[in-house]
């Protein structure tokens, strides 16, 4: 049980959370943690120490929210009590909020596991306080360059954070040369996962890659093939450093009408994942569960019932038209969405929205690293560009000789397309546009009708 100061911190955090709900009708995910930390600076260490089983931290550029949710979903399917920062509030105050709001009024936490998504730059603040048992790395790509800087800065930041988590085992995507090299240098026990089968096509990967050089000797790596970005099967022809045989892999990957089928740990899974990158997310979750010694007897059922959307991949019905909402926040992620759109050969209308709010990053030069040329094969009857940087996006498309329409009023434009378009609309937004797009689409759909995962 917490001391008096800690109990006061928890009670005040809960009061703040309730007040935020009453005022704004949505759950505050950061302010309660800030208030709790002001009252008791050691609150996170104290409550995290009450977790009865293991604490896992999930980090990486793409896929950490989905991976963290799969781990949580699988553990709960086994009857475990799991704490998760599901709101995606992955900075220090958001992590503290998750713990203090999960505790009871006397400051007691009843949890078997904690699954915590952590922002890469916040990791040096969070990991020393959280003292996780496991750290999972999904991948490392350029993202929000004006905030993070180049990828080497992010890698150094994560490495410093892991150095302050003395009992952590690192679970690494060994197909990603950056993640594997980082994990190898941490001096911690390591578990690896990766895919031997080439399931990504050329449209999945921008030609600009983050790193194709050996971290040992600096010479150019030789790749048997790329999955996407710098992920693939690699080896240094000069010093012999290479991608290891992964401890866990996905086998026999097959694209089906409603998702992908693949084998993990001797079990055949038919998932609702519409994009192959979600196979990585599922595989990394399985590797984490195995490393944690957690039960996995219901893993197949958990994955087959899992909704991969996380409010970032949703489908709506508006005036009889299907509207598919997707998040893309960096060049590799955007390229993956283009590849996914290409897999739908039917006529469609596209809307691409690019904003430059603080959470997006002001620097959108990464648009020039996306191979938009593939959109010529998307069977798109119309392409609209929206957001605060729609003119930049229109210019980028002009260089590929792709005609587009400037969209100033998204709701009005969508209403017109839903009534007079192809009946299939893909809306791809970056981070700051996601919440407003979700709210708008729910309202246009009718509010009471729940959206369905893509």
C-alpha cells in the first residue's frame, strides 16, 4: 500500500480525471499523471512495483500501439489482469496516469502484467522509473524529423534508456538492421523475431532506406531481399555480420479475402489483418509472450478476434458508400498504405490529408521519399488532397503527373463523394487529422452505428 503522500496523489489524479470527463466528455490521459507526479515524484516507481508479474515496454516508430494491444488482448484472453496505457499516452505523464488511475482509492494496484507503450524520446525518463522486465523494439524509421532529428539520435536515446533498465530483456525485430544493432549493443539478454518469407511487394517500400550499412565495419550490406524500408535478410560481405536466425518467425503466409493466414509457434492463425505489416505486430506480440513466460494457449483465438484498427484503421458506411480511414505519419507508413490500397483493384476515390501540427512535425520533406507514382495503378477515379499542407502534397503529386483536387471543406467533399462517387473512399491522414476525421466520420455515419475494423 502507498504512503499518505502517494494515496493523496492517487486521489487527486482520480478527481482530475473525473472532472475532465464531466467537462469534456472524454478521458484525460495526461493531466492526472502530471498532478500525481507533482504531489509524489516517486509515484510511478511505487505503483509499478505492485505489478505481480512482468512489465513490458513496447517502443518503435511504427506498430507499437497495435503490438502492445495484441499482447494485452492475448493476456486477458488467458484470464490475466493487465494494465495498459491504451489511450496511446506514451510520454511520462501519460504512463503515470495509466498506473494511478488503475489503482484503487487506497493506492493498491491489482495487476498480473503491465503492457506499456513508450515514446522513444520519453524512454530515458520512463524506463529508469518503470524498471521493466522486457523491452520490445518494433522498428526504427525517420519520424517527426524536427522533433526527433535523424535516426541515429533516436537510436542513441533508446540505448541510453535501456542501459537504465538493468533487469530488462530486449525483444528485437532482427529483420530491422537498426533495431537489431541497437539491441546487440545494449548488453542485455536478447530475444529475436523476424520473417524469412518475402510477403511485401515493391509498392510497400520507398526506395529511400534508413540504413543499409554494416554497424560493425561501416561497409554496405548485401540484401537477399527487402521486406520494406531497411527490413529484410541482410549480410555484410566484408566482415560477415548478418541477420541471425530469429527465435520466432511467421511461416506459410497467405493472403486471404478477409486478411492473412500464417503460422506462429506451430499454430495456424487466420487473422483479420488487412496489411502484411500487422503480421510483424502479431509475431512480435507472440515473441514477447513467450519471452515473458506467459500462457499462450488461447493466442490463436485472441488474435483471430483482435481488432487491428485501434481507431487508426476504421471503416464507415456513409450514404451507402464505404469509407476507409487510415493513419500514415512517415514515409514508410505512407508507402505501406499505398500498397494496401493497390491490393483493392476496384474503382475508388482517394483523399490524402497532410497537416503540420506539433504532433505531426513541421518538416514534411519526407513526402518526397514516398513513391506516389504507384497511385497511377490504384484505379482511383478522383484524388483529393487536404490539410494544412495540401498545396505541398499537390505539388508532390504534380511531379508524378498525378492530377488531384484541393479539398478545403473535408465534410462537404466527403458528402459529395459518398453520394456521387465510386462507393469506395480511402481517406489517409497523418496524426493530427486522425481524431477529427474519426469524429467527423462517426457523425456522418449517424453516430449510433459503430464503425468496423478494416
